[in-house]
């Protein structure tokens, strides 16, 4: 087998199109390495845990149980959601957790690989693809639990349930794209990671995760503009068999995320090796 030879040299004219093409090629071509990294991390993550894969969905379930309790006891008065509230809140917290993990995944994987990046030359895009594989693995477990909720609470099977995994992939793509742009800054300034976590916590309360969009008022306008809303609601509607109200907005977000993903991948490819080398100097 002929080994590919790459010559690294300074170029005065950087062609963005060529760089994006090379970055995309390395992203899709690093499948084997990304799979090995993901398998290693998944095994390592659950090997020393007594509860194992339960941790993949325990956070959204715990969050859902808190809101179910508050709603059942009348501590918090919530408007009608149109479906059994346990299904509504669990689906919302589950999808939200997937998006949050996707946003944090590039930073987490890059930080974990800082040591080997300065010693071994490999496609950095493999770290992003590895993170996506881990997200898909954890998402499959969460989706299985959600399906149990759907049948236990009498919603039953709907053909749109087959579209739910596509909506989850779109949510992962959106989150990963955001994470690609955040990661280089997070490596330089640790405060960015803390601001991101705090911002996501606040964003959850202007997104229909645990309660429905108000019928009027400024909060209704804010929620409808919020791109997270279209991702959450469309995914939930596919799962419970409702007609998606924000499907058009959802496809706009998906299309923009797909385009920005490769730009973010290029930004990551160029900036990360330089940043990591300087941080480890």
C-alpha cells in the first residue's frame, strides 16, 4: 500500500476553499482513529463506575423528576403542554442534555488530548469525530428510555418517531458547530468554559424544555426567536407524533449549522495546534 506523503510549507496565499476541502477530507478520513478514541473513552468512562451507562441518562431523568414533583405538588404552576407532563419534561431535558454535551464536547476532547497533540502528528479533526461518536452512543441510550416513557404514558407509536433520530443528529450538529468556535477561546481563557456552562443554564429557562411557550408576552417572542426552541420542539414533536410547528425554522438551523460546521472545522484545524503548542511551551 502506497503511503501518502504530505509536505508542510509556508504558503503566502491561503485558499480558503482548498483548506476547507482538506479539513473535510481529514474529518471523514479519520473514521478509524476517531472510532478507536471513542471506544477507549467510553470504556474508560464506565469501567470505574458502578452504575455504568446509567450515568448517560441519570441527569435528564433527575432534572425531569424535580419538575414533575414541583408540578404535581402545585409548587410551580405550569400551563397545559398537550401531552402527559412526564413525557414533555423528560423529552425536553433529554434533548437539552444532548445539545449541551455537543457544545462542550470539542473543548472536553481537545483538553483531554493536549498531551498527545504536541507529540504525535494526527488529524485533529479525529477528536471532533470521536466526540460525535460518543454523543451518538449516549443518545441511543437516552432515546431508548424516552421511548419507554412514550409507551408507558399511553402516547404509543407514531410514524414520526422514525424522524426523531434525524432531529437528534441535527441537534448534535448544531451543538458541535457552536463548540468548534468556542473551543479555541476556551483553551486560552478558562473563564469561557464557566461562562458557557452558566449561559446554557440560563438559556434553558428561555427555551421550552420544562414548560410550554407562553401564549403572549415578551417571553413568547424571545422563545420563538431562540434557535434552541426549534430544535427542542421539532425533536419532541417527532417523538410524540405532533405536527412540527417550527419545522421551517428547524431546517434553516440545520442548513446553517451544516455550512458553519466546516468553517468551524477549519477554524479549529488552524488554531488548535498553535494554541496547544503555546500552552504547553
